[in-house]
C-alpha cells in the first residue's frame, strides 16, 4: 500500500507524536471523517479529512485571534436574523471557529 510521510520534530517523544496523531484524529472525527473498518474503526480518519481538504469538500480558514473571536460573536449574533440554511451555515461556521480556538489551549 502506498504511503506518505509527515516529518515531525526530531526532538518529539513517542508520547508527543502519539498525542499529535490523536489530536489530528479527533479533528477528523469532529468533521465526520471516521474509519469504518479495522482496528481503528470509529477513530477519526486523517486521510479522509486530507482528501476532503484537497477536494474542496472541507475548507480551512486562517484568522488572527481577534478576527476569529469577532467572527464567532458576529456570526452567532446574525444567525437568528437569517433564513434557515443561512442561519445554519452561520452557526456551523461559528462552532467550527470556536472548536479551533479551544484547540489552541
């Protein structure tokens, strides 16, 4: 089976490497990308998530802290004023930005 490598800091311990992999798996799972078979069934599937990013199904957003906090607040404030699908989109964006903020700590 073909594989790719991710270069991690050489000073990382096995535990730090495992924690990093677990964190990425948790992010994948939070977006609904999970392994369905094998010993990791139910765990977040990083490859599926990366394919979704590459294919445009999953978007990434980079904002400065103050921009992210403002966007979360405004999206939640504006959502009730929108029609159903727009309100859902605003709340989903706010939730995902908030989830990213929580991972910073």
